[in-house]
């Protein structure tokens, strides 16, 4: 391998070099081909991944657990009720203990600082399976999915329509690292975190990428190669759902918005989708949608990450 990533944490795409991002994508291609050909590949035989879930999941749990099995290792599911965190044990002590038993840790949680602390105090690689701030594994899978369909990433325009949330943040970092033009289009008051915007634009100066923040969906999708959306109310924001429906009513990805985009535009969604809210059935099930290709590629990308760092 061109870049040695053994022992590296994957907490944010911002922390990865462009070469490391490309290495993950290239390794994903190899592992996906091996899987499709039925070739067994067990680089993690005898190794165990601990999976901490303080936020529930469909794709994250299944893809990591199956991926670890396919790599010859074992995945251990740890819910909030399985750990002493909810009884007052610190993240630092949890990290020190788990590092004595495990070869790697994946955590899906609310607080981004918890993931940072887990990595700081532990001695095994930590993978961010999602926090309220970032969702790097999803976006690495998205980059791979786009590259599969378009053959390249550099110079492509991705228009994200919706809340300036963890998905928007990681798309900004991912696009900045790979030379893309990323437009985040959100209503007033729902823009991305200013510090994430600053850091992604700093990354963009090194790759020729461009990061823009807009509020007009029609303008945002003009000449777009990819239209991306996500739920308007993320996990933990259920009480805001009714108000958010009003705030985002003009930000639905539907057939009318699709007509304003490029001819060969792809439609993406990280799932789960609230059909009829941020995206219509006609679009998510239509010929431009690669939503379920994205979902499958979570498996292959996360296998690549685990094989490279564990």
C-alpha cells in the first residue's frame, strides 16, 4: 500500500490526507471486486471490533458487523445498556479498558467530543460511526459511489439541499479533500457550522475545490452533477419536527427541482429517508437515484477502513 494507515483513527475526513482518502477509495474498489468474485479475504482473522451504539442504527450496525465477519474478524455489539458509561464511568476509563480487549473501536454517538476522547485515551484505532457533528464513513462511501458512477471526483459539482448538519459538514470536508465543488443550500438559521466551513475552505485551497453556502435551491442545483439531501430533523431533533417542516418546505428534492440540474445528475440520500418530506418517491425511486448503491457501499468502504487501520 502506498500509505501506511495502520493504527490511525478515522474521526473526521478533515484529519485525513488526500492520499489517505484515495487509498481508502482504491482499497474499497479492490475489496468490492473480491467480494463480487466470491474471493475470501481475511486480513483481520483473530481480531475483534467493539461497536459502541449510543444512537440506534440500521446501516451502520449491519454494515460494520457483516464487514468485520467478511474480513475474518469478529464484531462485538455494545449498546448504552451494555457499558458503564450511563452509570458514571468516564470515557477515558472506558477507552483504557476496551483497548486491553479489542483491536479497534467503532462508536456511533451524540457528542463528537466523546469520540475524540475515546481516541485520545485509548490505544487502539477508533472509527467515528456518526456524531452530531460529523458522519465520515457515510461520506467516504458517498465519494466512492460517485467515483464508481462518474469515474472521477475532481471538478464535479455536488449540491446538498437541506439542514447544515453532520452530513453537510462531512460532505464539505470530503469534497474539499477531493477537488469537488460543494454547494450547501440551507434555509436561514440552518447553515453549516462556521468553523467547519472555515476548515473545509482551508482544505479546498490545497486541491482546487470550492465550498459555497447558499439559500436558493434552484440556483444551488444549476449544473449540478449530484444532488444530495438528508432528513430535515435528525435523531434527537424530533421535538422540532413540525417547525422544521415549515422551515424546509421549499427545500424538497422533487421532479421540478431535478429539472433545474445537469442532464446526467445523480441523486443521493444517506438514509433513512422521510419520503414525501425532503425527497419524493418519484425521485428516490427514479433512474437518477443511486441511494441504494450508496447504502451497499457503506459495507465495502468500512471494510477498507478496518483493513487499513486495524
